[in-house]
C-alpha cells in the first residue's frame, strides 16, 4: 500500500485570499467609476460624438468580463510574484485601478472631455506598465490583460474624438 502524499502547494494553492482581494479591489473600482457615469445627462447628450461610438449597452457588456479578467490576472500574477516584484506589481495594479475609476470622475463628474482624455492617456500608460510587470512574472496573466488594454486604447481614441468635436 502506497503512503498518502500531501498535495503539492503550487503558487495558486490556497490563493483564494489573494483572488478575493483583487476581486474586491476591482469591484470597488467598478462601483466608484460607475457612480460617476451620467450617460443620460443633458451635458453628455449634448456632446457631439463620432458615428463609430458603440451603443450605450455595449459598455456594460464589455466591462464586465474585462473587470473579471483584471481580477483573475492580478490575483494569479501576485501569487506567483515574490519580494520587491510582488510589491511593485501590487502598486502598479493599485495605481491602474485608481486611474480606471478616475476617468469617469474626470469625464462625467467634472464634465470635461479634455480632463477625461488626460485620464485615459494616463490609464493607457499604466496598462503598459502593468502588462510589462505582469509579463515578467506570468505570461498567461499578462495575456489576460491585453483585451483590457486594447479596450482602453479604443476608449482613448473615442475620448480624443469627442474632445476634438467639442472644443
């Protein structure tokens, strides 16, 4: 009879607290950001928008899986990182989530297409940094962040067009 072996503890074994923390951080980001969105406001409705802007319902449809991928990728990468790399990655993720929520405040709450453009450009830079740091730790996690970065790049182009049309 073979002796019972303990299961190996890989980087994700017992990692639910890390995944819970990244999911909570992403949920807070989404909540703060969504509270500022006033797509039905007179101000927003009066803005000239490009014909290629997606219909309003697509934003929720797109952001839900993107937020899930950020939570998963962040948790997975943090579980694999150690020491300074882990702290730097956690900081990069935290800054990224703050910039993510800030865009809605800059654009909708301040009613400023130009402030929104600055915010989304900073988010694009932050996405590049987050993906760079994540790639050095875990390529699967980094790959999961690419659609998020691509959508944010699209959002930057949309914001730039709206700012241009309304300046």
